[in-house]
C-alpha cells in the first residue's frame, strides 16, 4: 500500500480553470509537494472538502487505492475531468 498505511486525511481542491478537475493531497503536507507547473495549469486551488480516505472507501469517479498511492508516491493525486463518453454514460445517454 502507501506510506500512509491504510488511510490518509486528504484535503481535496477543485480547479478554478477546469470544471470537475480535483487535486487530492495529504492534509498535513498541503500543496507543498505539488509541482508549480501543475499549479499554474490548475489555477487557484479551491478547498472542497477534507476526508479520511481508506482503501475500501467508495468514490464517485476515482479509486481510493489509486488516490492513496498517488499521494504516497508523488505527493498528490490529480483527478481529471470526465471524458465526453463518461459524461454521456453518467447522464444516461447513448454514445
């Protein structure tokens, strides 16, 4: 698993530039490990929520284990906006 063991207290930020783009970081570290180039493209990070993330937690669009591993290995996890196909499926429309 990750250096966090089974869980991590995550701070989640949304992008000011792209709808449905989210950045997950360890709350104790904050944005310190996020590269400046990514932050420049991400725009002003807006706090969305703090959550205790465990591998078994169900997430809407991301896998909790992937988020934990991303935070452990690179200091953050970036959740990209859904693709057009994902939006159509989410809205119950055919492609």
